[in-house]
C-alpha cells in the first residue's frame, strides 16, 4: 500500500482563509485568545473538521479535539495540534499551521480511504501565546496537570476579565474534563521562529528538545512628582529603576549567549504623563535557556540585581516569578518517527532545539511527544511580516502525516 500524500495546495488555501480572521493592514493577524475573532477562528476550524467527518469535543479550558475515529475507539488516540490565538502583531502561520496541518492529515487519510486501528485527532489549544492571559500554554498546561483547572480559568487579562468568563461569553466553556485521558502520542507542527533552518537550507527541523523558561513580573513604586520643581537628587523615579533593570537583563542574556535569551517586552508606566516623574512601573522579564543550570544562574542574577537597583533609587519592589517551565527532552520514539519521515521523503533535515515554548512542551509530560519545524522567512515570527513557503509547509505536513501513521496501526 502506498503512503498517502497531503494536499499542499489545500493546506495553503485553508491557512489563507483562516488568516482573514483578524487580518491586519500589514499582512499579519491579530487574533487574541477568547476574543470574538478567536471565536470565529474556532467556529471555522470546527466546521472544517465536521466536514471531514470528525467528532468534535471541547473541554472546560476550551481546548478543541476533532476525532477521526479508528476501528477501536477504546485505544488511546494519536493527537496532532497547536493553537489558533496570535500575538497582537502576529502572523499567518504561528500556531495555526500546526492546527490546520493536523486537519490536512485527517483530510489526506480520508482521501486515501485509510482506516486506522486507533483514532487520530486534530487539536487546538486555548491561549498558547500568553499575550492576553499569562502564562502562555496555560490550557495545555491544565491538560498536562501542570496547573489546576481553577487556576487556568481564573487567569485575568489587563482589564480584569477572566479566562473562565471569556470562554463562557464566546460559547467555548466546554463540558469535557480537561486531560486525564491517555494519548498514544502527540505531534505538533510549527514554524521554526528562528533563522537556523533557512540559513542552512533545511526543510525540516527534527525537534529534540525545548528551552526552559522563567517569566517574572516586577512592580517598582517610587513617587510621582512634578517634572519641573522636583530636583534630580530628591526623585524616586520608578521608570529609571525599570530602565536600569532592562539594561541588566540584556547584559545577563549576552553574558550567557549564544543559547540564552533575556527580554523585557512589556512595560507599563504610571501615570505615563510627559511632565510627571513616573511613580510606578510594571514590567515583565522573560529568561530562556536549554540548560536548567544556566537558567538557574540567570534567575539568581536577576534576584540579586533587582533589589540593589531598587534600593539605590529608593523604590519599593514587588517581585514574582509567575512561571517556570523546565527544559524539555522530547520522546525518542516520536523524534525518530519525524526523522524517518523526513528521510523517507528526501527532505533536507537537521535536529534542532526549540527556542520558544509550545503546547507540545507540556503535553510531553503526559504523552510521548515531538515536534516538526519548518523554516520561516528570516526566522521572524510574532510579527506581521512572518512568512513561510507553501512547499515547506506541505513538506512539514507530510512528515506529520507519516509520523502519525507510524503510531497508528493500519488496518
Ligand atoms: Zn506558536
């Protein structure tokens, strides 16, 4: 029996149609988790899955599972998937590629008329990005038992709305318990979000590991005062404190280069008025490294420098590590299935460590898991100019299909 082929053109058409939901003027996508646009993208995905003959369920975190039944429905399924939410200035491929690649695998199995022994599912995980609701990957985290359900549903956005309220509002507060069921394997296809595959002319990234991450929230409180009459020496400027921490965060990242990443991407200044000394600043720090020991060293440096800077300027500090995700080693058998599929098709491939967090990082705790990366233009993501080639996306989807087939016993 010949191996079924995915339809790259159909995959591309679906990606482009989905990209219209939340499309931005600059060619990107803004589809924040649990907004009306998020609901539209979910509705469309479910419609396509039902058209492909799948049974769709939604769990209490709003995770969507579209099941193509196997001969023995009692066997743990092989699951594929990623996320439909984006960053505010997101692109057309981050996340949604892995969701629609899963759907394309199901469509290709249908075209080939293949019956599988166990079920195959395409999934979409809620709020992967962590942009509207922190932390990232919260719903796959609940599925994997990293967070409890109550924690997940009570995450708030900057306006104070909870995930639970917003799931209910858009009609995605499902009734299925979150997790607690065995998966045979989980595969996530994703754009690389870095430059390595493109630089080396590779089509497929065989993802062996993922970086560990630590996220922090810091609030500095000084004193608001008039920018004119207040002498420099008597100021307690919270933004000056934050600025110094930001420079130090960058220094820590450079010190542990090339594998370390250290970023401050969110700063809120109060009262944010041009002639008022900033009295309060809230900002977030993001540290990443594939080696847990180095990540711990970076953590120690941050915990030392923040109180030092605050004391020098006379600021009060609230400091919290809101998230810790240890480095992940993906499952050798699943990694091997990805490698074998790339080799069988003659796609240029290399092993790679994921620099970003993914739903697969949490699912790896409860199921054998691996990922398939494809190149994206200039390694850019979380940006409206994010781009990927149809042929590469199709190749990654074919690898996904064959990795899945290796895990389901064909009739
Ligand atoms: Zn993503």
